[in-house]
C-alpha cells in the first residue's frame, strides 16, 4: 500500500471507529424513547373529531356592498 493511500484511509477508519464507539456509548446511556408511531398516535385527535376549519386569510380592504347601506 502506498503512503498516500494509507495517509487517507487510516484517518477515515479511525473516524468511523470513533463514531461507532460514541454512538454505542450514547445509545446505552440514553433512556428508551417511545417509537415515532406511538408519539404520533398520542398527538392525533380522537376518532370522532373533525379537523378544524382554517380561515382563508384574505382580508378585504374595501367594504362590501352590504356594509355600505
């Protein structure tokens, strides 16, 4: 193996190994969280509830003909 290839591959291998070690260490220390699906189910509205209606966001600047009278 030439020196240039070793010069590039050894730091990359060390970085990958360090990242894996840190990932394993932090994973074992962090508490188990509920899955993403369970979190979505907890936040979801009930079965019978209807979605809230959203206002159109359009504001009229001039009065409508009904308001002029």
